[in-house]
């Protein structure tokens, strides 16, 4: 995404912007965290084994998703797989 916002309410709460409104994000469970770690590792392993021009990222990529008929709601998936062509020379999307 071209634009990012920084917001801090001096708490550890993470927020997502939905239709222009800040909504607190719920925290995952330990099992959820384990699944993220497993999937991330599997994606990276397969990308390396198959020598694919892709990369896997954990909770660092903003993806626009549909909300009604609009595509202006950014989400941060737990794991994202994307082509290296979409990643800058510094390793950042």
C-alpha cells in the first residue's frame, strides 16, 4: 500500500481501519500463533525447494479487501505469499 498511518493510544491494542473507522483487532490464541508459524515455515520451505520467485511474509503486508462494493479496507493477513517482483530491493513491499 502506498499510504500508511501510525496511530498510538499508548496501549498494545492493534487496530484496523474499516470504512474509515478504527476497529480493535482481536488477539489470536496460542494455537492460532502456532498455525501461523507452521504455515509461514511451510510456505518458505516450498518456495525454497521449488526455487520459486516468491517470498512469504508474516503480518507485514497490507492487502486491500472488499467491503461491500468498495476495495478500500486494508487488512494485514497473518501470512502473505507474493512474487519477489512485488518486493523492493530492500526486501520491503
